[in-house]
C-alpha cells in the first residue's frame, strides 16, 4: 500500500511538473506567435514603403526618358537649323565673292 501511495505522490509531482512545463511552453508559443505577427506587420510596412519608392523611381525614370526624347528632338531641330543657316551663309559668301570678282 505504501508503494502505491508513494507512486501516486510521485505521479502527482510529475503531473504538476508536466503541467508547469506545458504552461511555460504555451507562453513561449504565444510569445512566438505575437513576434511573428509583429514581424509580418513590419515586413508589410517595409513592402509598402518599397512599393512607394519604386513607383516614385519609375515616375522619375519616365520623366527622364521623356526629357531625353524632347532633348533629342530639339537637338535634331537645332542641327537642321544649323545646316540651313550654313547653306544660306555659303550662298551669301558666294554672292559676296562673285561681286568682288566682278569689280576686279
């Protein structure tokens, strides 16, 4: 009978230790779940900020590309204008030379 009572007492102690251990594990799991939620929220915020920055970068690149396109068009017009001016200047030089040659 003493053996059974002793075993029951030992079982009760072991059960209490197990219950305490399980309670401690439950607290740890809750802490881990909360930490995971906070981390997911933080990552979500970082993703949103990244998306906003990326959208701004795309807008800036689009604006830059448009500016480069307009600059290239302007350069083409300037080159055409210079070519036209050069040909008119050449014609004027020819007229002046011809008049000088006629006077000599």
